[in-house]
C-alpha cells in the first residue's frame, strides 16, 4: 500500500501551555488512520509524529481507570473507549473536559470534584471501628442488598458527568453528579450507618436539590452508572427521612459461622482471609 | 502558589453545549427559559398594574400601550410558557421524589438509563401542554 492510499484523520486539539498562553487555542494535525484506532491511540500517534509536547492523562487503555475523559467532538467521552470510526467523521476535535480548570492541554484539574467527593464521606461509616481496623469476620449482605448499590459502585470518577451537567456549568457550589452518586452508593449499602452524617452535608444549595434532571450525567456515563437515578433516589430517601417514613436499620452485623454438623459431601472451604484460623 | 490553570467552566453556554442532548436536556433548558420568561412577565405585570396607584390617567395610558396585537401575542406566549412550566414542574416533582426513574440495575452495555425511562412522561407533558396552549390559548388570547 502506498502512502497516498492511507486514510488520514484530522485532529483538532485544544492546546494550553500555562505561563505561556493567555488562553487555550486550537491546533490541527493530520495523522494516518489505522483499523481499530481509538482517539487515545490517535493522540499517541499525534504525539509521536507532530506534537511531542501534547499532554493528557491516560493509563489503563480499557475504560477502567477513568483518566482519559475528554470532550471529543463536543461530547464528554473516554478517549480509550471511543473508536475514531464510530464518530462517523474524518475530523476529531479533542478538548479538555469543560467545567474543570485546564492545567495543560487536555489535562483538567479534577481536584474540586475529588474534594467534594471526600466531603460526602464515600466509605462505610460504622461504630465498630475495632472490627473495621482488624476484621474478625465478614459483614453480612444478601445479593438483593448488593443490587441496591452495585450499579453506582461501577463509577470510575472520570468526570464526564460533571462536564456534561448544565447545572455544574453554571453553579460552582453544586456538588455534582459524581460525588452525589457516590454518597447514594454508600447510603444504600446495608453495611453502612452513615446516612445521618451525610444528610448534614447533603442539605443546602450544594446538595441533590440543585439537580433538576437534565439527565446528561446518565447519558454520557461511559460505565452506565446512571448518577441521575442515584440523585433522584437520594432525594426520595431525604424526603422519606424528613417525613419519618424512612425505614431505620442498623448496619449489617458480621456473619456468624454456621452451627451444627457439617455435611460430609460438601468440600472444605478455602482458608480464611480474616480473623483467627 | 497561585494556580496557573485556565478556568474552563461553561457558564450559561453549558445549557446548550457539552452533553449528548437527550430529551430530558431539552425539557431542562425549556423549563429554565420559560421560568425566566414568567419572571420577566411578573416584573412587567407588577410595573404596569402599579400605575393605577399613580392615578386613573396613568392606568389608562399604560393599558393603551399593552392592548396592541403584539402584547396579545406576548400574553399568549406567557400562557404557553405557564402551561409548559406548570406541567413540567409536576413531572419534575414526581421524578425528584424517585418515581419513574426505576431501581438500580446491573449496567450491561448498551446501557439503559433512568432518562430513557422517564421520556414517556416527558412526551406526555409536552403533548398535553401543546394541546392546552394551542386550543385553549389561541381561543382566549388571539381570537377573543
């Protein structure tokens, strides 16, 4: 195959060099398109051929680490999860995720999102600190209870939802879909007892009541987490709690080992990973 | 050290950029625009009716200004905005109390979202709003 026969794709890339550029600007480069090339592959090729100083974040290349969220042809996506062929055009416009400050080129400053995430206490809150520090047994949870939060636990914190949300775009105080979705993930975990504590942080203008269901977070989520659903269900919980209609429950206890004689045909369990043997 | 990062928050531009433009996004934007329109109308309404406090002449003068066909059409638009805003507000109230969004599911590609589930409700709101605004509104405001 001659060079002339190789299909080209044009990358418009948003560039910004801190301390040098006063504002971001677009730069265009053509690169050869290869079968199966993702936008992330394209960026690597671009860096190799014509823009060696181009900066972005990426790691796993398989939609798990959540590093390479970018605005690709106007939509927040993961660069590694987006085939150039699926865009249906020979022109790929890549910009950093909006609603986050730009550190350099395609690198957004995600710190405000993670700070809010931390404020909403995304971990199990329980009284038995000793058991958590030095577990003796596992906490009991049924498959049905797992389903209450499993969908929300697939979040990879890429920030695409925050970039798509029109409320985040206008209101810097709003916590945003990712932190709120994760607060709901822990609120609905049967092992958690932190609803009352998170409720204090969630009240007010920065919490879920600023969400007016544009649904963009769920539309752009590359993992199908559906943060919009999490936020609406969280509001339901908060209203139920206000009306004293919320079911009160204690955090799940540790599993008690089964009592009675063991049936002989059942194979032995693998070695224990917690507690004394 | 001061941050050298460049601000990139979309602001009001974010109402029309940066997402995938699902059906709910149109409803969201229209809800905000109609809300702002109604607010502008209320401010104008209070200003116009307050002229009565100055005297009957001022009132008559103000009523003369707002009685033309342009203002009749404007009133019709306010009515249409009110119908949409009220019906969509009821829809949002239901959704924000967790109705129609479904329960958490295992995310399997292609993903189904709560936005897709609530579209039927959104379309019903639009359809009722359209019918009420066109037939009731035209009859009252334009052909009166």
